[in-house]
């Protein structure tokens, strides 16, 4: 059996890591959190103090990810990170799940996790403007991409939906949410797009 590489991408607080942990457990997979890997293997170019985040050396990360995938003894590899589409070679990837969350709900999650100021508004704008989805579509064939709305859904529900796609009983789709249109129709667009 060949290895199956599964990416979980999306803006912060959409549920990537929680979903990745449960999915990894269900599949008996190897789990890779890109931020943890960057810090552990010193794949960091520097620090963005304004956003309180690290700047990853994407070239070195691509090489490290290729090595991890090639050396992995598990059949499945679950990779968690908002920039995964940029650091895992497309020929190695089987499925990319782009997790999405309603910006109104997402803002509450982000504020609870300590996001504020520019970092909060940039990440909300990223979700509203489909940045992670667009980045993924620029790298991978649409057939490999599955967009999932995590809004008001439990981690178990999301993992179940992913497992349905992986076992072939459910088809992948992109373009399932329109946060821009939703916020505009609710009169909230200016309140949420502050960048």
C-alpha cells in the first residue's frame, strides 16, 4: 500500500489541529504540525514581532517534508498548517482539506485564543477573502481539494466528513462558502474587513 498524504489547511482557529489529532488517531497516521516542526528543526528565518509569529524557511521546510514523507513507516501522514500547500510538493499529496469557519464565529475563537489588533483583522480578512483556499487551488488540482465548513460543528463531525471522503463515500467540493457575500448581506462587511 502506498503512503497517503493528507493536508489540513485553513486560517488560525478554524480547527485544524484538533481535527488533525483526532484524524491521526482514527487512521493510525503520522502527525506533523508544521509550526512545531519548524521550531524543533530550526527551520526558521526569523520572527515577525508585529504579528508575534515565526517566519519559516519554506525551502528548507519543503526538503524536510519530502524526507519525512519518504522515511515514514505509517500508511497515512496528516500534515497540519495554514501554509502546508506551499511546503509539501504537490506530487506527494493525495488530499487537501481546507477548513473554513464563519467569520463571526471565527472572531470569537480568535479573541478567546488571544488574537487582537492587526493579527486578528488580517486573519479574519484571510478567511473572508478565501486566501487559504486560493493558495491551495494555485498549487493542487481541484480533484485533490475538499473545502469543509467547520462552523458550529464538532471535531468528531468534521473528522467523520473527512473519513467519508477518504473512503470514497463522499465527494470533495470547493466553493461551498461565500463569507464575503454573507457578511455583506448581513451588513457586517465593513465591521469585519478592517485591513
